[in-house]
């Protein structure tokens, strides 16, 4: 058979199945799920090439009575063509899916298991290599047989050699074109996938979490996109949480006193410093009957949001009970009753120190409910003492009865420091505690200063001691300096 006739037969063998391809594509590919379409495209085009090979061999066998042994080569050629055409068709279909998903911002469902890109690439490479080896073996076998039967003269040898070289060159050229086409097709898909991923990641790097990565493939890129989307969901949740914490911080800061009260005979200054956005420390001032002043310093167990919620409840209980104020004992007993009723089952509790200042009698009445004992320093006598007395923390036992204590030996210039344990238990890089001795040293050094200045100097000393170490607990400090 002449090359022209062979070409015509091959053309019509492929033309017949190709005429039905649009209908088959619409029925077999387009109606399938997106994840299955590349696989369906490969099967369809591979099957068309196999059918074309069957038609070609059937025509040659019936029309020209060609032996079956000689029909193996055309069939192998159609199988190889089907492999490369099918892979290219699958890549084209995958590229179309990527573009559709990117434009419509949709995603396909990612399964728990997937076929990696490297595995698919290895499978195609090995299969193609095997078929190429078979082609080369068949070509060389046929050419050697033809040379052995037809070489008679040196001119014939030269002509035969050139013919074999041209044939091998033609085969290699066709194979190179097919492989290069697959490489370019695969590269275009990779470029789209990288673009799909990087566009969203660039937005994330700028703080824009409005977009997600459209999932277009069931390989590593699909799983990376899925994990990226999970990361974006996590960041959205964290940003929402941070916004809520900022709001909680603003609310809690607004619950603290804006300024220290002015009362004749007392110089008062207080502050709270939280180690997180919110904390469990609390202090406040209350105007009491008979021109008295009440000061409360409290420390809820733990720190952060949970402690802040507990402390907000404690503040509400105090404000509610302060309207019925009769004495420190009656106030704290009522607050403990409320706290125990709400938080006893949760195991959360609050330490508290409450002091009642009287500008008329120059006495103080106080209750210590499991709180850090306040320090009382008298510069005139250079003596430190603690307002230390037994008292259970609030929220453990609702029936517990608190007893108030009275201190009436206050001298002008004396200093009362009420703080939380976040001061004395602050640690430096050598794991040393700041301790009460350093607090006493600071009070003695700055006793001549106003209450606000003493507060600032004490916190400065504390910061120098910690040397940049992250605070582990909240700090609350109220300094009362008794003036003539």
C-alpha cells in the first residue's frame, strides 16, 4: 500500500469516531462531576484512538488481506497516540475547570485521599517510556529484516541506511513534538494553580481575609488550597476574637475609676495593668455614708477573659450591695453570698480587700478575704506592718461570716499600699521574685513623694527588675498616703 493510500485510510479511521466526539463529550464529560471530567476526557479520547485502530486494522485485513502479525504495529501506534492525546485532553479539561473555578469562585470537595501530581506524572512517564521502547524495537526489527532481504550493492546499502535514518528521525520528531506539547500543557495548568493560590495569599499578607482559594484539583494543590482556606477561617476567627477582646478591654477599662477621689486627709492613687487584653484584677472607690470612703481591691483567680467575666460580676455585686451599706462586714458578707451562689460549682473564686476610710476619726476599718496583706508604713517610726487577718476568699462558702478589723493608730505621713500578688510574684530572667522586701524598699525610698509619684516609681522599679520579661499575672496597686 502506498503512503498516500495508507494516509487516507488512517484519516477516515480517525474521522468516523471524531464525528461522534461532540455528542459523546456532552454526554460523557460535561454531565459528569467536575472532579471526574479530566478522567472522563482521557477515557473518551483514548477510546476514540483505540476504536480508530480497530477500524484501520479491520479495513486492512478485509480489503488487503494483511496478516494479523503486521497489524500489531498500527494498533500499538494508535494506543500510543491515544495515550498522549488522552493525557493532553485531560490536562485541557483540567485547565478549563481551573479557569471556571477561579472565575466563579467555587470549589470542589477535597477527599481524604488523593493522587499526587508526582504519582500521576510518574505513571504517565513510565507508560509512555514502555510504549516508546516497543515502537523503537518494532522499527528496528522491521528495518533490520528489510535490510537483510534487500541489500545487494553498496548503493542499496547507502539508500537503505538513509531511509532508516529518516524514518527514525521522523518518529523521534513526532515524539518530541507530542512530549513538548504535554509539557507546555502541564505548565499552563501549574501556572494557573500557582496564580490561583498566590493571589489569595497576597491578600492575606495584606490583612484581607475576604477571599478564599478556589479548590480546582484533587492533588497537592487542592489540598494546599483546602489547608489555606482552613487557615483563613482560623485567622477570621482569631481576628474576630481579637476584636471582641479589644472591645472587652475597652469595656473593662471603662469599669475602672477614671481618677482618684479627692478627700481631705488622704492622698490616693490607683492603677491596674493587665498581662493580657483583659484581666481579673479590679479596684474601685465608693462614697459611703457619713463622708466616708470605701476602697476595694480584688483579684479573681487566673487572668484573661474568664477572670475578666468573673470580675465584672463581682463589680456588679458590689455596686448592687453598696446602696445598702452599713459596714464593711455587711457588704462583704452580702457580696460573698452572691458570688458563691453563681460560681461555687465552677470552682472560681476571688480574693478581696476592702477598707473604709474615715476623715473624721482618722481610723480605718478593713476586711481581708484571702487577699495579699496590704503594707502599712510609718516614715516617722520607720516601721512596716501588715493588715493581716484570717478571711476566706469569696465564692467558696456562702454562709461564711467575715469580721471587720479596726486600725486607729494612723499618723500623718503614713502610707498604706494595697496591691495584688502580681507585684510581689513578678519574676526576672533569673526566676527571682520581686518580693515584698523590694516593695518595702521602694516605699521607704519614695515616702516623701505624693501617692501618684510613688505609684509610678514602684512600677518603674518593677519594670527594671523584670527587664522585658512577659508578665505572668495582672498588677493592681492602690496607694493611700495619710496627710495632715
